[in-house]
């Protein structure tokens, strides 16, 4: 069964920084975050919707 996780804002900011440094897929795998979640955070960051 899938677990519905909640991530705080600071965690997302740090995850996006890591993804910009090493790549989205690699960062998602390293952090144990689904790729689609990471892509959503990256998109929100680009659009200025960080929260």
C-alpha cells in the first residue's frame, strides 16, 4: 500500500538544490522520493510556487 508522505518546505528546498546539482532522477533515488514528486517540486520551483 502506498504511503501518503508530507514533506516540509525546507526539505523540498534542499531536495531541489540537490536535484539541480546532481540531476532530478538521481536526487529522487538518493532521497527515496518518487520521481514524479521531485519533478513536481522542480516545476513549482521554476514557476515560483515553492509552497
